[in-house]
């Protein structure tokens, strides 16, 4: 489909979206977090951030009625869209008719074998990006699955709740910085692309959104012996945000080791009186390595 043809039947306008909803008698399910985007400029920003071309593939999660899918179809060589709501499958079939390089898969992304899907759909592309408007209620589980499974991804460009995007991109020292910031930045380099007002959706959500680009790292920025242990240390450090590192980590190693642990932190050049929100990835990695050397696995 050429760009001109696509514009002629563009989904992402208030009028066209309402027509499609009426034609198919579609009703929104609050439990699925369904909000359809009706702003062309935002869609262009999302697709542009992904850096797609005809040699590359795009994986979309939650295509809805295909507003973003149309733009992905015009930009990428291969597109796969995963939709959990079977009521949307026939609508997508009509909207994307003739797009032979686009495949819609009915399923729950959290339950699908994504490695197998990548082998089947993206074997012949030069790179793959996830590009999606994610439902708020499953944003973090979806992103962590994509990252922890070490899928061969170049970028993840997603529209998510504004506050969550800010937490992912946050630097040490602020109230937004937490275990999610550390986890995302361990795997990716985050960049906020734009803020999206709640008024450009049907129906309108209660909060604003943001588009964030996560450039997937080839390897983590810090040397970690045991990733699971590293993330346990991170979680423990943020267990009670107002508590010091020493207090939070005492619960991790046990009260009987508090003094020894305090000395160990000092040996890592980390003040035990600091809070978890002030620590960099490198400092968390230092603690993890030192705890492992001491035999403290938590």
C-alpha cells in the first residue's frame, strides 16, 4: 500500500475511529485497557523513533483497530501484531486487507513463545523493533518479558503511562528513580520521545501518556556475576524507600550480619547511610559482587 492509499483510509482520526466502532458494534473492555489513538502526529513520532525501513521487522503488541499497524505496514518490511481480544481480529483483517507482509496473531503476549515467533516471522530481516501502544495495566510485565528473554531486538518504542515512562528514564537521586529504572537501564538506553495528552484517545484515559524509546544494549553497562542476585539486591535496596541502604539490606542478609555488612558497604566505597534511590547501576553491581563473595545470596 502506498502512503497516499494509506492516508485515504487512515484509521487514526476521530471520525474514522467512530465509524469503525459503529460498523462492527465494538464495545471497549476496561479490563483490557483499550484506548484507541486518534492523532496522526503522535503515530508519525512513534514510527520515526523506531528507525524502521523495508529491510526491518516490527512487532506490535495490542494493535486495536490498526491505527499504528497501518503506519508500521508502510514503514517496515515485515510486521507481526499480537492481539489478545478476538473481537478485533476480523476488524484488523478488513483494515489490513492486501497487506501481505502483515500478520495478526491472536494471543496473549505474556503467554506466547516469542523466540519461536521471531524465528518464524523475522528470520530474514536485518533487525526487529517492538512498536506498540501498551495497555497500562500490563506495561511492566510485557517489557520485562521482552528484555529478560533476550530477544534479538534493536529498539522498543512504546506509548505507556507518563509516570511509568519517567520512572524508566529517571537518573539516580530523584523520587522517580527506583528498581524499574535500574532494570530498564540495565538492558536498554531510555529516551523520552514525547508526552501524549489523554485527549487524543477514544475513550480518554484518566492520565497522560508518553512515548519512550528503549535502545536495547548489546551487553549490560555493568559487570554482574549473577543477574538474579543483582536484581534481588536492587529490590531489597528499594524495599522501603525512606530507609537507609544499611537498614534495607539488613533485612536481606539478616540482623546478625549487620555490622559485617556495614563494613562491606564501606569497603565498596558506599556510605551505608545513603538511600537506594541515590545509587548508580555500577554501585548496585559492586554490592552484588561483594555480597556474593561473602556468600550472601539472600
